[in-house]
């Protein structure tokens, strides 16, 4: 019994140490961010400068960090109403219930076709994540989306979700790879309808 109690105490101690000192998880990460950020008094180097929707902060480690949150878009999304908005269920009437709409895609394509392509999503992040600052200069990236016989509306919704929620200059390109779909050429359809200059289909 004593050995078991000792083991429990050891595990509890290790958990407390991890909670406090782990660099990206524990309380130390919060203290580190606050201690690295310079003063925001006017005239000092750390005073936030306006840049688009965010601010730039100079930390004592010499690196400049930015508030990348598009708070205006987040605010507008929170006020949207309608079927499927904020990820809420889409209520179906008796006349709209049809099991056949699940067969082609494995999900209800009727619902997908009748909710907004730029549907709003709930903000499920931890409160600390909403205050997170990231480096001012970030590399851009290529986004590759492979698909096979994908529902057209869900594919468009995926692309719009990326473009609406990512700073434009951080997207190098969006590449859609049609993995031998046999429902007609979705890539050709994408090329005709895509308004995003960085979206390619192959």
C-alpha cells in the first residue's frame, strides 16, 4: 500500500512540474510571453503599431510578433443567423428526408447544397489561444487538397474556408488534385468557377 501511495505522489509531483514548467503548455509559457513583451507606453519600442487588423509588438528577444486575429470577421461571423450557421444542425422537414442523398458522398449532399458556402463556424479555441501572438514575418505555404468524386458544394466550402480564414499573403497556392473522379471533370468545373487567383486544379 505504501508503494502505491508513493507512486501516486510521484505522479502527482511530475504532473505539477509539467503544468508549471513545460514551455508550450504550462504556466511558464504564459509568464514567458508576458515577460518578453516590452512596454506599450507611447514612444517606447514596444508600443503597438497598427497593421491591418492586428498590432505589432517587439519583444525583448528582438523578434517582432503580431496579433493575426481578424477580429472584425470574427465579430461578423458571431452575428450570422441561418440554417447551418455556427456549425448548428440543419433541420429537415418530412418532405426533405431522403436516405438516397447519403449514398453518393456518405453525407447529406442536400443539406450541403442548401447551407452557405462561407458558413460561419463557432470559435472553440481555449481563451488563452485568442490572445496568442505569432511572428510578424511568417513563410507562405502551399495547400494541397486531394479529392475523389467529392460533393461539389463541400469542395467549394473547403476552399472558401481556407481563403476566408487565412491572410492572403500566407497562401502561396492552393492545389486541388482530382484523384481519378468519374463524375465528370470536377477540375474543369473548378477552373471555370474559381475566383481565387492562387487556386489550381490538376
